[in-house]
């Protein structure tokens, strides 16, 4: 299993999640809200606009997205290494 990257910025993560159908719906202060409607109901993810995102926060976001999309979070992690 690949390790969760330690150097992902909010900008990078937003770009990766856009490939999975998420789009930026708003930004309030230092938090970015992304929304995905592809699975029949809206799924919102809030990402802190930090560089890098803390590992625990990133892990939680990846788990949340993977559960919604019904994929393995390591598929998303592989996308982070391709950038």
C-alpha cells in the first residue's frame, strides 16, 4: 500500500478531486468547499487552504471521498503521485 503523501497542498488536492467530479462551490476564509453530485446526492468536502495539508486531515478527506465514490483511497493517492 502506498504511503499518504506528506507534501500535498490544498491546490494540488483540489486538482486531483476535480478529476473525480468535484468542483469548487465556495471559499470562506482559509477553507475551500468542494461538491460532487455524481452518485445521486450531493457530497461536500471542506479542505483547509494550507500547504501542506496536515497528514491526519488529508487522511480523513481521502477516506471520506473514497467512501462516497466507493473506491479504495489508495487509488486517489496514486493520482497524487502522478502530478
